[in-house]
C-alpha cells in the first residue's frame, strides 16, 4: 500500500509540471532569439555547408573532430 501511494504521488507531481499557461504579455519574452533552439540559423547553415565541403560528406555534424585534425 505504501509503495502504491509513493508511485501515485510521484505520478501526481509529474502531471503538475506538464502544462503551463502563457499570458499574451509573456509571449514576447519567449519569442526572443535567445530562447530559440538555434539562435543563429544562418551561421549554422554556413558552418554545415563548410563542414560538408571540407569533409566531402553530409550529416554527422554532431560529432566533433574531422579526419584532417582541423578541430
């Protein structure tokens, strides 16, 4: 019974943090460039193109280091 209550209270606490209401005046704060997942999309696009050109491959941008030791 005690284990069931612990699991139930844990599930209840998880549900409390799941949703949040954002007021219209708070949306401007959340829409700032600093809050985005990619704050500099053009710079990231250039770096991806440069990496692909140098390595003659695409993808794998999350892995550090190249075959030539440039990084």
